[in-house]
C-alpha cells in the first residue's frame, strides 16, 4: 500500500474531548498517527496541536478537510492539513551580506531544508552569479525612496506569480512597508543580531565591542509592521570575553545568525510553528 505523510495544525479554545475528536477523525480516514504535540496556554485558555500521520495515497486533502469539518466546527478551530510531499515554495531576499544566503543555499543543496527555492531577489547585483551558479532565478530590484512603492508592488506581483509560500529575509537591509508586511503576514521570516534596541544602526558589533558586551546573539522572527518586533521563532547566543576583537565578534555573530535562521526556516517548512497572538508555539 502506498502511503503519504500529512501534518495537521490547529488552534482553538481549550475544551474536553478535543484530542479524542481529532484522533477519531484521522482514524476515520484510515490515518495512523506517528507524531503528536499539544499545548494549552494558561493565559488565554488557547489549545494548540500539531499531528503528523500516515494515510493511504488515495486519500486527498479534500477528503481530510470534509471529514474534519464537523470536528473543527464543533470546537471553533483554526486548522490546516499539509501534504509533506509538497515542498513550500521559497523566495530569498538579500542585500550585500551573503553569509545567511550562502548557508541556506548549501543546506538546500544537501536537502536539509524541505523547500523549493524559486528565486533570489536583491536590491544589489552582488549575488547574481551566486544565484546563477545554483541555477536559481535572480531578480534585481533596486530600491530608492522614490521608487519603493513601485518596487514593492512589483515584488508582490512576483510573489503571487511564483506562488511563493515563504519569503526569507537573509540580511535584506531594506525595511518593508507596513502595507506589505500586512499583506504577507505569517509568510516572511527575518534574521538580525540580538543587540537591539541597545545598538542600533551601522556597525552594531563594533558598538557592542566598545561597550564590552559578553553575549552575542541572533533572533529570527516573523515580520510585522512593528519593526523587528514580530513573533519570535528562534534565538541563540554565544559567549565572548575581553579578548574578542570587533572582527571576531562580527564572525561569531554571522555564524550565529546563519544557525538561528536555518533553524527557524526548517521549523516553518515542517509546519511546526503556530501563532499565539504576538508569540509562537513551536512543536519540536
């Protein structure tokens, strides 16, 4: 028998019988649960669940949705089924710092990230040859204060035309407009150092070095209209001491950014992240 792997993600107000109802619906379609995680937020009594199960290849997502609809309606669920054989379509955006881009390209080349990379977009030409080497479409979109609305409109058209499921800002050094952030809510992941709000602007690692910082960190989060304040997905830190030069801190910071971004992207691609207001629930 040919089988496929499906992931169900859901959220609803907590109540008796939710887990049993979910399991019963999956069993009704001949599904076999192989992974399950659930969490209740005590602050808002909100229930979150991710279930991975195997089912016969002949069972479609429409079949699963139709069977699950009465359960979802009974508990007021927000839910979605994901066929794990279908890889999310991804666009990477980058400016002139290429460490995160190169890391993602390598991980993608060894199939560590379950995604279909459809394009690399940049406001500079710096990584055109790198994209061409990977046989990935490269789109140059220079940004100025005068053409930003026009370029963002073109970007949104490109995202729609390429049916992009996720946009990764791999050190893309342009602030997305509030309207674009709202249009792409939950579909854009950004990475930055964790010195904010202490060290803003240019050369943050040099600012941190001057102040004798002992922890270097990185934060990956969903992009919202509130700059660098979207729901956090992943963070990490590395300790440094007085002997670390500014250049060494930059190198450590870049490595940390790469690792944190890759972890966040993988969690998203595997449908392990559920939004809980301004926070995330993550089933590892």
